[in-house]
C-alpha cells in the first residue's frame, strides 16, 4: 500500500535537518518511507524508527545497516563534488538546465495534473496540453 502523507521525522532524526536538503519524499510502501535524493537520484528507505532498508521490488524490503544505505545514496554525490548538504532546489535545477543548454542538450520536464500535461523545454518554455502521453514531444 502506498501513502503520500509526507513523513520527514525518520530522515531528519537520522541525518539532521541540514543533510535533508536534497531529499524528496516519494511515498510510503508497506510501512517504509521512501526518500529520493534529487542529485544522486538514489533512494533512502527508512522505517518510522529510522531503520534502513533495501528495496527488493514488488513492495518487498530487506533491512540493511544504515551506514550502507547512506553510502549508497551519497556515492554519486562525491563524484559530482556535492554533499548531503547540497540543496536540490530551483536554483540548482536552473544552473543544471543552463549547463545542459550550453552543452547543446535540451531538457524536457513533464508535470502531469488532472486532465492536462504541462511540459517545459529549454527551447520552448512551459506549454500546457491535454493529456496524451502516447505520442512523442519534440522541440
């Protein structure tokens, strides 16, 4: 069962508020809170009492040492020159988009809301269209 009521308490108690800056709450499955780090794109799965889990798929989890789970999330950050204190915020996303554009890479973001889809491309900006996710969008 998935629950979207954000529960930041386990993450904040294990990391402290400053090191939670890059995380997004992704939901809760079978009693496990799922937090995704915006920069590393990896999940940290915690029970309400702060125990760490590896997601095995299909709603199954196995408990692992917290240090192992945290190392899994932090590993790409080190390679990027970032830390757990690095915020994944609008300023960071804007800088990333500008760097991609300068490298000739166009970014496409999708935001789905009831009865419509909003897309953002670095070449066209935000465009809202009726929901039709079966086609291809091109700049």
